[in-house]
C-alpha cells in the first residue's frame, strides 16, 4: 500500500497543473512540447499552459506505451519464477495492481475534472477551459512598440483586425472605427476614415476599448477618463458637446473643469456632483469619441503620442494616419 502513495501524489499534482487544458489532450502524444508558433515571439501565459499540458500528455503517453507494458511484463515474470514462493507471488500481484491502478487514474483524472466543470460551469459561455486562457491570454507577450493583439515578430502587421465597410475594427466599443465616427458626428465632429481607424486603434492601449474608464493616476493629478483618456479638466471644452450632454441627460455644457483643481476632484458637494456627471459622460463611447475628435482637431495626435512610453499609440498613428 505504501508504494501507491507517491503514484497517487504524482497524479494529483499533474492533474492540478493540467486542469485548464488537459480535457483537450490528444493521447498518445509525442510532441513537440513547445509549439512552433512560440519561436517567433516572447512566451506568454497561454504558451506556458500549453507547454505544461503537452508535458503531462507526453508523460501519460510514456506511461501507457512504455512503462505499463514493461511493468506488466515484469510482474508476469516475477509471478512465473516465484510460482512456489508466496512472498514473490504477492510482490508480482502488487506491482501489477499498482500499474493498472496508476494508469486508470491517470487516464480518468481529466475525465473527472471535465465532468465536474461541465456541471459547475455554464456551457453557454463557451468551453470551461477558456476560463483561464480567454481574455487576453495568448502565446505571445505584448511588447512596447507593437500593437496590442499583434505578435512581436518581424511582421508588425495588425492581427485580429476585421473590416466594416471601409473601416477597421480592433474590437468592440471604442475599438470599432465606425462606432467612433458615429459618436464624433453626434458631438458635431467629422472624422475621416483614416482618423476613425487611428482612434479606434489608439483606444486599445489607452483603455482596452473602453473597459477602463478612469486613468490609473486618477486623483493624483490626472483627470483622464473615457475610452481615449481625454482630460476632464484640461480638455473640459471637448466635453461640451451634444453627445456628452445626451449621455447624462444634461441640457447644457457640462463644464467639467469647474469640478477639478490641479487634475484632482474638488471635495465640496457641488464639485463632486459635477465630477460624477462628467465621469458618467466620459464612460459613454459616443461622448468619449466626440471628445477625442475635439482633441484631435485642436492638438493633433500629439495628445496621445507625446509621452515616450506610448509607443503603441505612436505606431497606430504611423500605420493608419499616414503620419
């Protein structure tokens, strides 16, 4: 019985590591352990999971194809040569039993995990294994100077970009160029196709297509908000448009600057109400797009590319605006 403990421990540890992807393992598996796609870019979390899964698949394959037959043959040999020795026969039986139990557990572990997850996870949201590898996880890490969502290999072209008529789409919301142009028009600004494409590209590194509303330095000298991180104080006039007023049901200019001092929200109740209204407006894609179109008209793309750390934004401008 003692000899089974290390085997069971190995199976449990292996199952926990293989959890996200083992359900999709192809057995027998003989490699490659590291996919060829990993040779073109720095490894990301998704690649780590795939490599771990491949290692576990290879170990299970070796156990089935090589270890199990050898151990079964060895137990048979011991049984034959110890036909009159009770201790030798018991040893042979123990080896055979441990081998069979180990292989069965190894093969059944991913089936058990899959069955449990099929019950716990609503399949309408996709395959349960995507819980870890969705949302950003991929083979490659994003690098400064490369577009979000693209591989950092020799080809710097944008991947995962779809077209909508003459427009490019880098995702949904503020990353859809047609949506950006429509929002700008609602605010009274006309964007060319190239300008809409460029702003849609910029929205990804600025706010993950609008998923992040407030700047990471909010309350510490920065009033940046919305999909394009337009300053509520410094660019307050760009929020005084029909799209932003409609977003919060206002009947006149929002005058966001009056709620801030030095990039920070003021503490009095009246200012807090203004700040809250302006933040709500900035969270609206149409309002944020109109504000961005206003900033583009007044300052050009330098509002997004002046910071040396904004290499991705600069590349968006270079690729899609012709600058």
